[in-house]
């Protein structure tokens, strides 16, 4: 009959013939209490004996008749049991699962980065900050054009209020046309860069595959 390994507490030793003989004598020793005699009988039935109750029986036995611990433990071996694994909380499990998913996504992206097309270039004025900055730039440009036209017509037409206002309007319209022309150029350059990058990626992948094939 063996001990319940899940209930082991403290040091456990294997039973040897000297230990069995000592427990057999202790279970019949009238000098010991009934409780210690029952403990000796219970330990005698076990192949793996807890050290603490065994030592209690040995300490209560008659010192003149009990065997030395050195002789009792000769040939015995210590039995170690693995501690019960700690239970992970649900919060920790969810966090570990999330970190595992992130690591898997990063590993996958790293694996396919050479064959997946590049991400699209950010479109002009895709953010509120870009739109606000462009709007302020247009307002300042048109106001500057108005002032330049107003000043030019004022110098040319002898301070005529009507002509001065007309010159300011012409300057404003001219500035608006210039800003529109510059916007078209910037958009065309961005589209050209995007097309060039998209065309270069397949050629690079094809060249790499050809090199590997030739090797």
C-alpha cells in the first residue's frame, strides 16, 4: 500500500528492512502511546514513509533499545515530488494569448515582406493637419497676390480706387491659378513615384528568383 503522492508534505523516505523492523517493534511497544502505535502500524504499510511522523515515533521510543538513525537510514533514498504547477489567471492567459498573436503576425510579416506589394503611398491631404495647412497656404498666397495686384495698379493708374480693386482681384486670381498649377505638379509627381515603386518591386522579385534558379 503506497502513500498518496498528491498529499505528501515535507521529506519522504523509502522503506528499508531496518525501518520496517523498527516500525514493527514500535507498533507493539507498550511504552508508546496508542496513537504512536497506530502511527507505526500505518507507516509500516507504506513503501514511502514521511519523515516527520517517523521521527516522532523514533524520538518517543526508548533510547536504550531504539536503533540509531544512521543504521535506519542506511540504504534508504529520499523521494522528491514535483510541486503542483501554479494556476494562471484568466487575465494572464488573455495577455499571453494577445502577445502570442502579435508575435505570430510579426513573424508572418517578416516572412512575406519580400513577396508582398509595398503599402500604398499616403494620399495628399489625407489628414486634417495637411488639409488645414494647405488651406492656410492658399489663403496667404491669394492675399499676397491681391496686395501685389492692388499695389501695381495703384502705381500704374494714379491711385484710382476702382482700378486698384481690379488689380487686387486680378492678383488674387493669378495667385489662385499659380497655386492650382503647383498642386497639379505635386500630385503628378506623387503618382509617378507611386507607379515607379510599384513597377520596381516585381522586377526585383523576378531578378531574385532568377538568381536563385541559376544557383
